[in-house]
C-alpha cells in the first residue's frame, strides 16, 4: 500500500515540476518579445543644410511621405523601451525626386539607429536625416 502512495506522490511531483518549467520558459519568451516594441509611427528630423532649418516629421509605417525633394518611407521601426538605455531603430527608404532618370534608385535604403547615426549615415548634399522616436 505504501508503494502505491509513493508512486502517486512521485508522479504528482513530476507534474508540478513540469508545470513550473513550462511557466518559466513561457515567461522568458514573453519577456524577450516585449523587449522590442514594434511601432506604427516614427519621428524623424530633417535638416536643410542650405537654410540651416530643421523640421520634425511624423511618419506612419509603410506610407511614403514627400518632404521638398525627398520621398521618405519608413518600412519598420522598433523601440527597446524597457532598457535603461533604449535603442530606437528604423528601416528607412529615401528617394531623391530631383533625379528624374531613375526614380527606383534610393539615396538611402537601410537601418537607421537613433543612438548612433554614424553607423549607417544618410549622405545627401542638401538634406540630413536622423531618427528621433518610434511609437
């Protein structure tokens, strides 16, 4: 009789341990997915080097916006807002509208980082663009 009780207690312990392991791993995966917030809007700052004026522009994801001679489109943005030092990054495509020979060529096509704009710099003779926010 005591052997049967020990088997039942042992299988109950295995079930409890399995349950806690399952909860532990689901919490880890949940915390990793909430670390990077994927936004629906971005803020970028554009500096006109000729007039020395800058302007803050709000852009929606996957919508092309025209600013003077530039067509700007943000494909994706993420914000690691739960960190002490948050990193905001966005995948941005910029076309120069003054070049009419081939409008499919991008002046800038890549990831832009708010903390380190020099990693992938936007190189244009008239305008300078940098990422400000993602929300």
